C-alpha cells in the first residue's frame, strides 16, 4: 500500500526538500537530521511531503539522472541546482503521483534566476515521451562494486529489489507470550515470538497497545542481539550506545537488570520516555563508552556500536550516497576501540554481544575476527538457533542478515551480530 503524500501542496515543502537534499548530498548530513532541522516549522502534510520527495530522489537517483541526461545536450554538473530540481520534479511525477503541471509549476520557482527554460524544456520533453523507471532502482557504481566484491552479484540484485519501497513496520512486544493476541488485534503477522509485522501507513500513536506500552517499533534484525542473551533472571547487563532504547526495553522485559549508557543527553531523554511508556525499568547513564567506568563488571554487555548504518538503506536511502570507504574505515577504528573498552566490563564467564546495522565486512566479520585475535581470553559464544527467526541461521559462529533474506515475508535490515564469552 502506497501511503506517501500524492498531491502538490505548494512551494514550502519543495524548498525544504531541496535544502534537505543539498545538506545530505553536499555535506553528508543524514537525511533524518536534515529533516529535523529544516522541516521543523512546516505543517505536518508539508513536512511529510518534503521528506517523501527527498527520500524518493535518494532512492532512485541514478535512474532519475539517466532520464535527465537523455534530454540535455551538455550534462549538468552533479551538484547543479537545476539537476536537483529536475530530480525532485521527476520523483514527484513518477513516484508520488503528482500531476505533471503541479510538479513543473512548483519546480520552476525553486531556481530563482536560474535556468528555468532549460528545466521546463527537459521536463516537457520527458513527459511527452511518457518515461518510466525500472522495476528496481539502480545503485551508484561505487556502492554496487563494493557490495558485489563483498557478497556477490545476487546480493546486489536483492538490494535493488529491497530498495524499491520502504520496509514494512516491525514491532517488538514487551511480553512475547502475547504474540498471538497482538497479531490478531493489530491484523499483522509474526516471524518470531515477541514480533509483529504490519503494513505501513498507520499512525503509530493511534494503534492499539501503544499508549499502554505493549510494544515498540524495532526492525526484526535489530531485535536479534538482545534475543541472543535470553532470560536475564535479574543478572546485570550494560547496554552501550543504548538510546533511543529498543534493546534496553528488550533486555528489561527479558528480566535483566539493565544499565543503559549513551553519550547523547537528548537521545537519553527519548529512552526515558520510552521506558516510562512501557513501564519498564533501567538505570540510565550519560557517558562515552571510551571513558565510562562502571562500578562493577557485568554478567553481559551489549554493544550496538556506531556504524555506517548501510544495512538500513530501505528506510534511509541517503546512506547509499553519504557513506564510502573513508567513513567505513573511521567507524571501524572507533568500533575496535569501543569493543576493547566493552570487553573490560564483562565478568569472567560473562558474555559480550557486538552488533552493527551495517553491510560492510569491515564493521562485521573482520571486526569480530580482529577482536578475537586481540583478546585470547574470549571465544565465540554458541548461538542457539531456536532464538532466531526461521530462515536465519548462524554462519561461522556469527549472525549475518543480508538483503534477500525473508524476502517473501517483507525482508529485514542488514545486520551483523557476534557473541563472545570471557573465560571463567
């Protein structure tokens, strides 16, 4: 079901979308951050439209550029304002169902004194040709080449298919024993105990169970790291880089005594609000993993480390255009330092879980192997397949989710998860 805005509502949304795209593609700012800063004062419908335009441009950018280049005698620069305005207009026409006259009428004023005649001519020529987009978006060559080398051509094809539409909505339940009840009440499906999957389009706050704290939004793949730790039985666990709190709530609902750490006070406010809504308890600490020292070691530590987030491309297509080898290398260095700090927080016999929502081996398999090489007193934890959804299995002692997995059921984010046990 396509629930995205489909009508033109004026210039405010388009001007905001243009600024958001510029911030993302020119300065590397995440689209969510750009939207938070730039769409703050818009009416809700205009804000939703601005975000939808920006996301569709980023989702289909190489294909939109092919259409534009087919109608220009000299290629426009990649960062030319006229190219971006053309991308936006075409995304509205071809993806959001905006009437051509409305897309053109709201595109031309965005150019100020720029090449309006060129933009009008390109859009008019294309629309007379009745252009179409391919069944699945194309990827930029650097991304396609990187992932083909890492995972093979079929994975790249699966990425393209998954990228075509935003993902379905996943919920994690506070009480897995109530899975059947919430599947029926929310008219969803379930791929694992404590999980419900819904079609997109519902206002989250209006769904049954939200106000009562019966569930929270969390991609199925993102729920796997906490699932590996099983029942807590009041043992202690540190959730590092915890905000906004999905894994903290999971661990608390599984009976762990949770200490949640994050260096962002603003994000920790969201964690506190989520805990209050769900009625779950955790000790919240504001601090940096690299400097923080707990009072005592923990029975378990979960490090969901800062990463490239390339595994979330379905809902955050900007990662395909912002992230490259330099960012991946810098983040891998940070992850290694955090892993070393987290290792020092584990009790003998305890478990360390490392996770990233990344499709890069440098942030996953290579990072985990390097950790074991540095820390001879840790070994890979045995992973119980019964804790995982059907269709996901450990590989070489790790968990790796890739595009194409569970595709018939709606797919899931790209994720890497490793468990390490400290010798007693």
